[in-house]
């Protein structure tokens, strides 16, 4: 699974994921009120971070991702971007297509030979 596919799925940007995005955002909003929920979310984010960092390192090993990229730092940034895009799509600021294009553009910056997109 590619880094883009993983993050696109996590961002819950397609129409089929709309209800899931609303539920996810409700959980995140309530996390400060309950330590158990906060702990579950911290664990989930840690696992997601590890997965995305691993995908970036794998891309470096295969020559697809630039060697100078810091996988840990980029994983944090990409997860934050995916979360922010989820909020912006739910709020109606961006369409899912625009959000996916933003996500793809940020991932393309990590690639050794990014595809040209028109």
C-alpha cells in the first residue's frame, strides 16, 4: 500500500467515509474530557505515525523517496495534514477532490521522481 493510499484512507475524504469522518472528529473533540479516550487516540496516532514513517523509509530503501527526507518528521507532518484536510472537507471548505490533490502534492514533494500532474 502506498503512502498516498494510506493517508487518503485515513483522511476519510471520500463520500463513503463521510459518516466515519464525523464520528472520528467527535471522538477527537471529546478526547480531552476523558483520559481513557485520550489514551486510545494517542495509541492510534502512534501506530499511524509508525506506519507512515515505515512507508517513507521503505520508499527510501526502494529509491522512490528522497534520501534526505526525515521519515519521523514527514510522518508527523503528513498525519497532521490528513487530519486538517478531514476537518476542512467536513466543514465544506474543500471538496474531497481538492483535499486529495493537496495531499498528493505534499507526498509528491517527498518523491525522488514525482510524476508530472496537469
